[in-house]
C-alpha cells in the first residue's frame, strides 16, 4: 500500500515536538550532576509521574503491534498479556516498597547494585548486570522494529525508512544523554495520554466502521472464526503454555532494567503501592486492543503480514489525519521506552561492569559521563543487531523474558529469606540460565513456556544448595541482613549509625 503524505507529516511533526520537549525537560544542569540524578531523577517522582513512567516502560509499541499480531494469527493466546501483568502488579505491591527503601538508603540505582550489597558479591552483581544488558538489547530492537513498521506503512514510496529510523533513534540517544530520566518521563505523559485517547478511539470506532457495532463484530467472529475465541487444548501453545507464560512473564516484569529504573524514581514506597493498584487500568486498553486483531483478521486481505495488522487496519479505515495521530502514538510508544531501556542498560554496564571490574577507582564525575555515553553504544548495538537479524527479534525478546526471570530468586527471594546465601543464589542463577537456553535451543519445552523450566530448576538448586553454605553465613556478623530483617528499632539505629 502507498503511504499517506498527510499521515507522515503529522507523525513526524508530533514526534519532533515531543522529542524537543524531552530536550527542554533536561535543560537544568542538575539533571546531569550524578548517576543518581541522571538515571533515577534523584528519586523525587510522585505517584502520577511514576504511573506514567512505568506505563511508558511496560506498554510499548511492541505491546500494541505485537498483541494485535498475535490475536490476528493465534487468537485468544494474546490474552496471556492480561493475567501476567495482574500477577506482576499484585506481587509488586509486597516487594517493591522494601526494595525501594533499601535502595534509597544505600543510593542504589540498579538491581545489580542491590545484589552486590545484599550478598556482598561482585560476581553475582556482574551476572545480574550481564543478563540485564544482554536480554534488553533484543527488547530495544523491538522498539526499533515498531517505529520501522510504522514508518514503512506511513511512508512507503515517500521516504527512505531505514535512514529515518536511524535518525529517529539518534535523536532519542541525544535527548537521553542530555536529559536523563526526566526526558522520557515528561514525554511519557504525552505518550500515555495519546495512548488512552487514540487507542480507545480505535477500539470503540473500528468495529462500528466495519461491522456496524461491537455486537455484530463478536457475532461475526463467533460464526466465521470461532478458533480465535478459544485457547488451543493441544499443540506447542495450548493452555499449559498460556498458564506458564503468564506466570513467568509476571515474575520477570519488574526484573527488567528499565522497569527497575522507573521504580527507583519514586519518592516514596507509598507511591509504588498506589501504582500497583492503578497500573492494571492499562489492561482496559489491552483487552479491547486484542479484539482489533480479530477485526483485522476479517477486514484485511489474506496474506497480509501479521506484524502490520494494526497499522494496515488503521490505513484502510481512516484518512490521513487520524492515521497520522495513530501512527504518532505508536511511534512514541517505540521511542520513549527505548530511551528508558537505554538508561537501564547503560546504568548496568557503567555501574556494575565498568566501575566494579574495569575501573574501580573511577571518580563519580567520570562514572556519570561514562553512564550517559553508554546510551549511544546501547542504541547503536540495537540498531545494528536489528538490521542484521530482523527476523529474530520477537523470538529473542521472548527468550529475554525467560532469561530475565532467572534473577527473580536473587532479588525477590533475598528480600524475604534472611539465610539465602550467595553461593546457592549464583548456582541457581547459572543452572536456570543453562536450562532455559538448552530448552530453547532444542525446542523440547513440551508445551510449556521455556523460562518456566529454567526458573523451576533455578529455585530447586537455590533451595537445595543453600544448606551447604548457610552455617558460614550465620557465623558472620552482617549489618546488611540486620537492616533488611531486623525490627524497626534496629533499622532506625543502624541508619543513624551509618
């Protein structure tokens, strides 16, 4: 299909205005004065800003395009995105406040920082950082594919898509380097407002355009393609896959570096608990958006590339103005999460690999510039990887979820299990990664989400090995454990002494 010049111009204008706002939000030099200021905004964001920021983190272009594509090809399997976020938000209500308070007290900005302090282990910190960076690159690539797909549909025959994609991501790298977390935070407000307005408009309006009403659309799907409304009972992706994918994805959600970055910006534990209550509101959009995949299945011609299902549906349904607003929303849902992800990955590399293993004597000022500069490396690698291996991105991101969940015992178990040892945690993490990648490489998952086998092996090894080393842990005084697990009076005394 030929692109639409009006849609392309509107998309470009909105994206450029939002990126300019990103630059303006970081004009205060204090935003770049330290790693803590640049990466987590000095931990001063209230409930509403954190809600927008974490929403921008987690609800990306891949969410919208990917869910519609999955619904278009796999029907109700796409609904696994609903329970997994509910699982994530429910458990986050209990562990994020404790993690946030400990991280604030010790000025930690990454989960690898937490692992290092909690277990007194640079090796575990290094492993958490490496997993975080490697698993995040394909996720950043998916944001690249989101903007590339949007520009392909909007600009076919009008622009060189690859050149514009590279330019867009370089702009994001520049404003992230300059503004730090404040850039994507304030632009996330615009992005999320557009998501709510435009996506709700689409999900309400499109069934009326093509079927006359929502009821008529459901009747059409139920009559002509009932397979879309049921989860398969057999095959590689049936009910067992649905259940384990929901569980693993839920456990992994706040293990991602960009999600942790959003969490650490909060000014209070109460703000995080409120977010755990209100973030599920985004699922209203997601549930309805999945039905647009069913609409696309009946409206678009056979042979349509599933990855363009939502974009092509918009293209055949509206004129240039609505197309432009919708494409701009999807483009921003690519670029803003990319910025937050780049901050998370850069922070992990600079703090937990460069500082701890390459240059332990680095000054705070130099560490800040190294952290900021890594944004260009991370986004550059993502651009290169995405162009060399474009067909592998979705499968690698799904593998990324299975990889990220392996740090769950190191982070979450250790918040509530006082006698958890670093030796058992490292052993469990390594075994979990090995099992996950083996299952993925061999394809022998037996209808279960690959990461489930890894986290199961991880947890078993951690629990089984722990008794071998726990005596050594108990025989040593440990102020960190006293702080995490002592009573409130002990924690207050320790904090005063520090």
